C-alpha cells in the first residue's frame, strides 16, 4: 500500500520535528489545569477576605428628622455630629475582631457562655460545712461550723484605707468583728476571726447569680454587717453587652446560710463605687455604638435594670458638653444599700476618665486635646474638664465644670478641702508632624511637666495654680493630699523628686522637694507625724523600694528606705496594708528569679528605719492579696491561702 | 539523567542503561505503541522489543537525541507488528491514519523516488509549516495520536485539528506532485 509507505516514510522526519510534537502527558496537563484553577480560586478567596477585612468603615450621618420629637434628641444630635467628624472606632473588620479577641483574653479566661437556659438563682443557698478542719490550723480548703458566739450582733470594721473619711470604697476584702469576707475570683469566702483557730466557714459561687458568665470585682459590707453587696460584671444576652450588677446577700449568719436579697444591673463596664450614708454610688462606663441608626435606644442611651428589665436613663439626667470628645458615658447611680433600689442617676456623656468622690460631691473628668494651628503643623495640648456633681442633698445636681491644662492620673490627683478642689495634672503637648519636633524651640514646648490647681467649688473657677513645677520631661507618678499639704512625685524614668506643697494659703503656694532620688513612688501615703510613705521602684525597674520622707527646713529628705531587688509588686493601692497607729506597711510580692515564689512582707517603721518583721509565702496575684491586724494577730489572704500570724 | 549519560551506559554495556531508558522514556514509547497498536498488551510487548533493539543498536550508534532514536524504533516495530494484525478494531489509530494519508498521495508519475529524496522533501515540507500545524501533523502521522488527544495536547478544539490535518494533507499532496515524488 502506497499510503502505508508514506506512513513509513514519516519515520524519516527529522528528529527535531518528532521531539517538537512529543506528547504532553494527559495527567501533567490536567494537573497543570487543576493547579491553575486552584490558584485562581485561592487568589479570589484571599482577595475577597482581604477586601472584607480591610475595606475601611465609613460613617454616613443619619437623617435625624424622625427623632425630632424624641426626648433624647439633644443627645442624638450631639452623637450624630461626633460620629460624623470622628474616624470610626474601628478602622475595618480586622480592627474590630482583633479588639474583641484581645478584650476576651483580658477577661482572664473567665468568659464562658453556657448552653441552655440559666435558672433564676434567687433562692440559692451557700454550701454548708461538711467536715471540720484540723484544730488550730487555718485551712482555706476545708469548711466547718463556727463555734463563735452568735448572740452578739456583728458590727462592721473598716479595712480599706479610704481616700476620704466617711466615703467608703469598695474592695474585695471586708470584715466585721466576727468574720472576714474575701472575694477570690468568683468565689466569696467567709472566715471566722478566731486567732489561730480561724477557719473558712462558708463559700459562695457568685457566678451562679450573675448570668452567662461573670467576674466579681469588689463588695461592700453594711454597717450592721448583715448585708454584703457584691459588684460583679457579666454578659447580658438580650442587651448583647456587658453589664455591672450589684447583688446583695444576707450574711447575718454566714455559717448557716448566705441568701440573695436583691439585684440591680447597669449596662457597661465597672469604674468604681463608694458607700456613703447607706447609699451606694456606682460608677460605670457605657459606650454608645458608633454605627447606630438611633432607632434602638439601648445602642446609645445607658440602660438600668431595677428588676423589671432594662430601661433607658431619663433624658434630663444626661449631661454632655457642646462638643463631644468621646461617645462614652460615665454613669453614676445612687442606690439604696439595703434594697438595691435606684434613687437617682446621672450620665455624663463624653466623660470616661477618673472619678473622685468627696463627702458631698462627685467629680468626673474627661480628657481631650485642644488644637492650635501653627505654621506648617498643629499643636495639640492635653486638657481635662472636671464636672462637679453634688449629691449631699439626696439627688444629683450639676454644679458646673472647670477646664485645666494636662491630664489626671487617678483619683488621688483630686482632693476637696474646705471649699477648694485641688487638682494635679501632667501637662503634655504633641504635634502633627514629628519633623517639627526637631526644632529645639518646639521640643522645649513639647516636654511634659506637672501643674497644681486650686479651684473654688462654688463657681468651679481656678483661684490659683503652680504651673510646670516638675523638671521638664517628667510626669506625675503619684500624689496625695492631706489637709493643707500635697505630696506629689514626678519622674521621667527611674529618678524622682518628691514635692511637698504647703496649701494653707492658696494665694501663696510654696513647695519643697527632695531633689532627684533614685527610683520613684507609684503611691504616696501620709503616715502621720509628718512622715510620708512612698511605695514604688528603686534604681532598677525590678527593685521594690519603700521609702519614708519627712519635711525639713530646707527641703524634703529621705529618712530611710527598704529595697528588695528582683521583685514584682502590684500598684493597686488597696492591696497595701497601711496601719498608721502601729506604723505598719504590708504588701504582696513575687520574686522574679529562683523559685519565683509569691510572698507577703510586713514592715515596721520605728522612726529610724523600716524593719521587716514578716516575710512568708502567700499564693495568689499581688493585687488581690489583703491583710489585717486584729488583736495582735495578722490575718493574710491571697489565692487559696489564709494565714494567721501572731505579731504582738 | 541526561541522554548522553544514558548512551554512555549503553556503550559501557551497563544493565542500568535499559532501566534509565525506561524511567525516562517508558511512557513516551508506550504512548507511541498504543496509538498504533490500540492494545495495551501489544503496546507493552512492542516497547519491550524496542528496548532490546536499542540495546543492540547502541553501540555502534551514538544518538544525540535518545527520545527520537527510541521513538523511531518503537514506531517502526509497531508498524511492522500491525501488518500481522488482522482485526481492524484492535489496530488503534493506524487504519484511520492510513485512510487519511490516501489523500496525500500524488498520482503515479513513473518510478518511485528513492528514500533520500523523500526524506529531504518531507522535511522541507514540514519545515515550511507553521509550528502548530506541524505539531498537529506530526502528532497525527508520526505518533498516530487520536484527534481528541491532539486537541487536548495543543489546547485547540477537535474541529480545528481535523481542518488543519485536511488542509495539510492537501498541501503535502501538492508539494509531492510539484517535486515529482512518487511513492
């Protein structure tokens, strides 16, 4: 066949043509197609997810006409204007989810939503003792019936070193003359006060009353020591946000029964609380949602639940400045301690900083920046507005505001005394473009410092001030007022001067200082007798330094100090044991090296030196350790430990 | 392994030579054989025979492109084997190819051309074709690949393959007639 010969002749084709036409195997070609397809799908997915995560939010102002007749129209307008002019709290979805994930971790793993329906816990009873503890051995793990005499009525004994006399601060540690109450995480523990025979007599899981999950913060004990009010945070499913609840318990006979009495909840996060003349002043923070249609009040108006469901606070109780600098409220509720009934409330919109409570007034602060246009850049000055809310006549009343330069560190930066509000601020300026900071003149202007103001509370106007008294670049680390005297510690890193201010004549304020001392005090405490106690850091940030100062003719001098290297301690003031009568100072510490043991130390100031009289192991976080001296015995609590040591 | 190294194994009479050849060109030879013979069994037998032929051919030969060398041997063995197969259905693509090539044959014009002349003419013709056309033609008439396989390999539709083959066959016929080549 000729065509067969042609077929054979094809064998004569050049090798290069044969190689050129060599087959690509079906499997590799198919694989190649699949790889391309998968790559295309993956790329599309990545692009889609990236767009969803990183496309920035934008806020479109809502038409407010539907809300004109609303009692909250003023607040709505202010929030709408603020939201329009302010970048979104979250830049995009990635920013939002990253924040919530971080916040969840910060709740120390206590967040856990239980499945199913939670039953009401109104009638829950504390666990009864099951087995006696060994005699003479205080043991936090065992429970036994108390042998104390229950005929005498218990009475409240103060354990917290309150800033203002008569204004009791909440704490996780309270006591009566017969029992010690201690909040360890979500568990309330009650111990008998029986010297070496002291023991755990009852424990209660606060979580059972809290809702889906909760964190117990602090508590109050009533004057008759019969009512314990716990402040706890939980998650409210219906409101889809955190709430702060006050839950009161009958602790008149804690060995027998601890039963719930009442409960009140406020949406938001816990700020602080005070107990004054049988009324609890509860201060919380509530953040209005930035992306809001204003159709749902609970998104932008604080909510309170008095037992009949959450409802908005009255519009007339909301205070806000002309121009908002924040969409966060400080909500202050006045609550009757006995029945947890709401007596009054005030909500300060745009306020989210510290709150100081004196015997008659509440001072709420808000920080903002004041811009000043300069050639080529903008200078921002940190400012603080302080609003006075009086409460002494039974209801809250807005009594005006004052604006100061600088920002406030904490509640101890404010003090009311004989009609004058004293305030200590750290002054700070920033610029929009860093390159201008290279200019020496601007650098000088940008350096931080500290200022002291005296404000007349009747009209909230500055009567006198000492501006920039701290060395340039230093910030306020601690402050304390004691009558006509103010003690202020400033520092830049690890050197501090301590200032003693004489405020007896506010029109002629004078001060003395120590000069630079190694380290700085994060807490200043007046000890009485002209002595000032400083607790803070030594020459290294890992060194605990406790120092006593006194005023001399020429200045302020250090009397003595106690240092522990390689030691961690808490800056929580309430964790310090301060006994001015016995000149005792106690606090929890953690060794940073070797066995990293958690301990408690107690120092005695004998007028010349600080002597360590106790140093023993005590478990738990330093900020949660507490101690008290009762009839010569020193009771210490931390973690699962409860220890009693005879001192005198 | 490079072709040169495999050829060196043959020259060294190393038994690894066939193993390396099989690793590198086993699928290639099987593809050629199966396209012609249509049967897996026959194709495998043919490929095995091809290995023996290569072993016997190297030395004295020292091919530069081992793929073309063993590909030709495999193809020729397969074509020889097909002569003895009686059932058309088991003949792979060869019968179809033969029928198609019928169109390429010029009219009888005297004595058959010698092999050298045919080879040169064929290669000149192939060189004149566009690359894709040439590939399609070679895949069909050298590798005996099916139209579908050719379409998949070249990333074109089957219709295009068929049209290309038809036109190229026509061109080959005209070319062979012009060159005065008789088969």
